[in-house]
C-alpha cells in the first residue's frame, strides 16, 4: 500500500482526499493534525468537535499501532470513521480526510 504520484494513498479506489496534512512522526502528535483537519472541515473549533474525537477512536491504540517516537509501529496506517468523514493516519507522517462513501 503506497502513495501514487500525487501523494494520495493508492488504495483509495480513486477517491481524492478533501483535506490532507503532513506531520513529523515522533515530533508532532498526529492527534492535533486530525483534530485541526476535522475542525477546519466542519468550520468549528477543535475544542467544539461533537462528538469529541476521544469518544470515536482510542487514541492510545492508534499511537501503539503506528509506533511511538523512535519506534516502528505494527501497521502502516490507521483508518476510522468520524461522522460523514473517513480519517486515515499514516505512520510515515500523513493524515488524509475523505468524504465517507457509505
């Protein structure tokens, strides 16, 4: 599972992300990136996301799967649904936000 020439995950069945952001693994917490992307898309404050991100995804599990600072994770990416959106976080340092196709 890699990225195509545009940096979009190749396994997205031709879907393009509506938003994306890069982060530095081990230096930047991707939780902040995800929260900011969702808040921006929803035209909301990160503190006003409803439901709070912590009720939708177990962030400790995400960090464990992707790997902590200086560690290699057990998976290449984590994907979850938040309302009408699908969030994909890559251990390589990318976050993609897609319109949920279901």
